[in-house]
């Protein structure tokens, strides 16, 4: 016997009620993920808001001649939606999965277990300050200036490999017998050890000590990273003052763009030729460009901010290939010198298509 019209209507009503209940559950049920999306873009040749809201030059140089610039050399950022106190809903995650400019990543990869949001922000702020020093050293090295380097421990993380073994003020001189000339170089050596124990030679109160540490793996900005639980500062002997003023942005990924902005301000002529160029990448004092997290979100952020060209770390090319938004030309780079060579081609109206890029293999 066929169902009556009222029975079919009743089943439809119940199905609607169940769907609404499921929607409510999906909206409020906690999730183990956060969302990465494009963040603000800042022109290193322009200005940014200070802590009190006043617009100040992002890069300001005292004690050396500077020159007019044009176009833009913009650093890109990533914003994270959610934290351990409030994760995105399943509904928000579903929308993010369908948006190529966003990424859904495990909560633990951005907010490690046992690390508070405040501790994470502190660590990222320290990394930003360190990247600014490294960028200044890289730019001045490229321009022929001689700078010294003294890598010093600022603090140690509780319950980390360094806790109780290294102290604030320790000067790190060697790792496994190799001289340490920059914080970035020390971090690179720790990564190269891939979890094996490393021996640091440090100066403390005028005496030399050797300390053996076994790094632990964590995710920083979505990238697997070996850490020993210290924050560092590198004290360089710069011939003049370079001030970089950018609040509420953390991490080391702006280093290369800072270095390019400094080079542009210290050299005659307009480096970009009036073009709008964005990019990302860590940098060390030797000018080596390293990988970062959130590269796809940064590509979309650059495109949406009006950039025509994007300088991407060669070590991120696997994540870039096949995911470049329309209207943006991506150039692969591994060093500050390669970035400057690419910008020269762009500024001169040369064959950008001949520059190295991130292609699908």
C-alpha cells in the first residue's frame, strides 16, 4: 500500500529536524583543526602602524645615505583562525576546504600541546626580531660591509632539551666543532642533525663549556622543525643603525623581503623599476633563503594586494607548483643574490619567463 500524503510530509519534517540538529552539532562541536588564511601584506619600502597607531616607516636607516625608491617590495603573512581555547566549527572547516586560498591544518601543528598561546606569540616575536637582525646583516654583507656576529642565548623553554643546561647570556661559539656565526646558521645545523644529539660549545662567565643536547621535533608554522628550546639573539657590529618597525607580526619568514628593502634604500636608483613585487622566505647573514610555512596563503595574499610578481623560496617549490593564483608570476630563489638578479630582470622589462620558477614535475 502506498504511503499517504500526511505520512510522507511527516517523514520530510523529521528529516528536516534531524538535518537541523546535525547542523547545530557541526557548528558547535570542537574540532582538532585550525584554518590558515591570507594575512596582511606590508610594503617594506612603505610605512606601517606603530603600537600607538601612528604611521611610521617600516625600514628607517640612520647614519648612512639613503635613496628614493619606487614600486613595492612586500612581505606576506598568514592569519590563523582558531586556537586551543576556540577551534573552528566543522561548518567553518567545510567552507575552508572548498577555498583554495585557505588551508585546514591540525591544531597541534600550530599550537603544540603544552605551549600556551602567549608562549607561542612570545617565541614568534623573538623569531621576528632575530630575522630582522639577520636581514640587516645579509643586506650589508651583500653591499660589501663587514659585520661581526655574536650568538647569545636570550632564554630557555621550560622542560625543553636546553632547560637546566643552557643559561641566559651564554654565547654559542660552536656546534659539533663548527663555528657558529649566526642564529640562523645554528638552527640550520640543528635541522641537519635530524634529531641526533649535538654538542654546543658556549662561553659562560669567561669560561668555556661543552653541552650535549638532543633536539625534539615540533611543527613551527606548519613545518617540521627540530628544536632544543632556546631563543637567541645575534649581536652584529653594524656600521650604522637600521630600524625595522612592524608590530603584531611574528616569525622569521619576512627576512628576505626585509633584506631586499634595506638594499633598495641603500643603493642609488629604483630597484624594482616601479613594479609591485611580493615574496617570503627566511634569510641568514650569508644571504641564504630558507623555507617557510603557509606559502599558498601568502601567494593569494600577494595577488589580492596587487602584486604582479612573487619571490618564493626554492625549498617551498613542491607546495607552490600547481597552486599559483591567476595573475601572479612566481620566481624561485635560494639566495638574496638570486632575488636581486630576478628583480633586475623585472625592473629592466626582461624575459621573466626565463627566470627559475616552481613548475609541476
